[in-house]
C-alpha cells in the first residue's frame, strides 16, 4: 500500500435517494460540511457556516444523527454511509 492509499478515506454520501462514492484525503477538508458543500450543490446546506447551532448541516452517519460541521474527515468516516438530511428553513 502506498502512502497515498494510506491517507485516503472512502465513504458514501446519500442525498434524496442518490448515492455518491467519495474518495478523499484525511483532513483535506476542515469538516464534513465543507466537503459536502464542495461535492453537492445543496441550497441552504450549512448556511450558518459551521457554527454548530442551526442544524442546517445535519447528517446521519451509519444511522447516528450529527452536525457535519462538527465531523472531521478522518478514519472514523472510512466506509461510512452518510445520509444528508433535508434542511428546512
């Protein structure tokens, strides 16, 4: 295994029933919220810009609800299924 492969994390993003496989480097993004904002053009997602109080970046990681602005891109996401919840404003 090369150093590049050791630093790579694979997981799946799910939004409105569609799935997107993601391959990224550990800690390449500040948070899962910033990665999702880069990958998917979801209107209003993470609108508070990572403050952790509004809930617009809510996701379920393998069934556990959390705010993606509080989630680091690290080994805990490896092979996870991340469902992006519908935001209501």
